[in-house]
C-alpha cells in the first residue's frame, strides 16, 4: 500500500504535463527512474553542512530550477509550512544523479506548497490561516532564490488540475 497517496496523485499530474522537466522524490515517483531524494544546497559545495532540505518535486528549465513543489499530507501548522519554504529559500543549488555532476542553479524560482485539506473539520480556520501565511511570505522583500510563492489546497487541485498547471507554466 502506498504511504503517500497525495504525493503520488500530484506526481502523476506533473508527470503527464511536464514529463522530463520534472524530478520526483520517492513519495511522488511511482517507480520513475528519477526517484531519489531531491536535496537543495546553500552553495555549490555538495556537503552535509550545505544541505538545507529535500523537496518533493523540482521542475528544471535549461540550467535552472524554476519550480519547487512541496506537498504536506499531514500536520498543517505554520511552523511546518514556513520551515520548508525558508530552508528552500536559503538554497542555491540542486544536485541530482539524473542531472550529472553539474548542479542546477535555483534562480527566480516559484515555490508551490500543497496542503492536504481532506479530513479537516467543516469550520476549520486552516484555509484562512493558509491565506495569511501566503500573504506574509509574498510580502517578504527578500525570498532568496525564490521569487514567487503559491499555496494550494489538495482538493482544489484534484477538482481542477489547471490551477496547479497554470501556476507552473508561468515559470517554465
């Protein structure tokens, strides 16, 4: 049984639309040959001390990472949401075996965060809280290597894949 069904669903949508431009981590890959962790680094030195985080999906255009996607299946709390964004914004390079020895630079990149809203209580304030977080992040004057942030909800994407695909297409 798949432990990450939401990751697999989003991975499938991205794979169909963007194919070879996408690199997927284990949870999103569904058996793809490009499956491994997707580590981001603070500088061109690939080492434990410069490794900032792993992300779920990266989309490459030429020599640049143009879109980073992070999927949160559980624990929709501000610290978790902001933490992955912040460590990604500190990152300047992506190393991945499928890209050879040269890293891809993260520059003018879109960060998309997808939050699982299935199972939330009917009167939850999580969507409102998400909107506040999105506004606060986009108000930052310096987001490092990231210059755009989009927060999307899983059920919205399942109902209309285009909201995700249009956001990505603007950066590729």
